[in-house]
């Protein structure tokens, strides 16, 4: 994907638009950065080999254009002194990041993307809206208090009966959006920590599925997945993404829960933990299918499996870092 010169150009302008929106000092400049980011992502979605890319790009464009129009309307209302401008602005930014109940476009767009485009949609495309939301989060406090439980429950319940891996990961991203918004209520540093760990774990799983060209739940029990080392990579990555201790993904959730418990947002912890437990249920379903449905392995396949690549070693180490970090984090947070 990124070896094509045009894709390199559009990815560069996408990153420039994201940084322009996140670092702007006026809402008009932020809107320009968001529009540049939008127009750069559309060509990256389009693909001649993917028959659903045109539909996905159209849905993404219409949704983002609606949110951009709402930002302009909110900016005009701000100048006119209208009281509800902060809520309108927050809703527009929540639409752009795919938070519930404004999430309906997110799984549909994700279903029509390749895994590399999905990584951009679920990670990079959330940076600018969340950064801008941090500026108005205090003035739209009650709206965020409703959005966080809704995103946690929708992200959890929406992925239970999903057979398409991209839709499942999309609902997982919606659930993690609730955690990011909760971290954003506490501090921007906590949000940045959670976001970086989420990017690493989510990208690990998406790159693994991209390498295996897996798009459906049935692909995980095919003969190409009968490899214990590969199953262990997927197992540790999914459980790390779900926040099961002592994997790496548990560390930012642990810190977030501690900070929420010591603040006035204690009731949010119930919804966040409930959503995480449901997420872990269908993460375990993915991994158990691979292990329990595995077939007998020939001798030459076992010899090939024993040769572990550097990327495989790095992925396993990344998700098991929490084993080493947990005592350190406990000492500093207790």
C-alpha cells in the first residue's frame, strides 16, 4: 500500500492535516486540518482490488462532511454567543472519532477497508478529534458522562455475534474509545499513555491478520493457521488488547481505573469494567477456536514452526512487557 508514490503523498498530507488540526490555535485552522485529513484518507481507502472500497469511502466522506459542517455551525454559534455551541462542537468531534451513539458508520466503513487502512482509521484518525475535544470537554461535561457508558456497552455488546474480524475490531475500537474519553477526563498525559498502548496492541493484531489475509472468523481455523507460535501471537495480542492482567494492555487500564476511583467519576468504572469483561469473552472465543480446532501437524511443519522470526519475537515481547512493568507500576501507584 505505502510503496506506491501517490499513497506516500496522501499519507504525508494526512499526517500533516492531523498535526495541523491538533496543534491549531483557532477552530477555523482546526477545521482546515480536519478537512485536509479527510481528503487525504479517501484516496487511501480506494482500491481496485477491493470491491467494497468505493462504498466505504462514500460512507466515510458523507459522515465526516456532516461532522465538519457541524463544526462550522458550532464555530458560528460560538461567535454569536449561543450557549449550546460547546455541545454541538463535541457531538461533531464524537461523530468523527466514531463514539457511541454516533458509531453506526464506523463498523460499516471498517468492513470495506483493508487491514492497513483499518489501522489508520482506528488509530491516527482519532488523534485530532480527541485533541480538539480536550479543549471543550469541561463545558460539555454531562454529554461526555453519557457517551462513555454508551461507548463501553456498545463496543462490548456489538462484537459478541460478529463473524467478520474487521467489524469485531471496529466494535473493539468503540469500546476503547470509552476508555480514552475517561482518561481524557483525568489528564491528557493519561490519555496519551492509553492511546499509545492501544495503538501498539491494535496494530499488532491487524498486521497479523493482514499477513494471514484473515477477514472472517472461519479463517482462524483454516489450515494456514495451524501453527502454535502464530496462535500464541494472536492469543497474547488479543488478551493484551482486552486488558487482561498481566499483559501490556492491562497497565493503562489499571492506571485509569485507579485515577477514576479516586475522583468524582467512580460510577464510570462499572461500565468500563463490564464492557472489558464482555470484550474478553469474544477475544477468548477467537483464540480458543484456533487452539481447539487445530489439526495434527506433520513433522516438516513442526520444523518450520520452530524457526521464529524477529517480528514474531518482537510481537510476543511487546504484549508480555506487562509482566515486567506490573510490579514497577504498582510501586509508583500504591
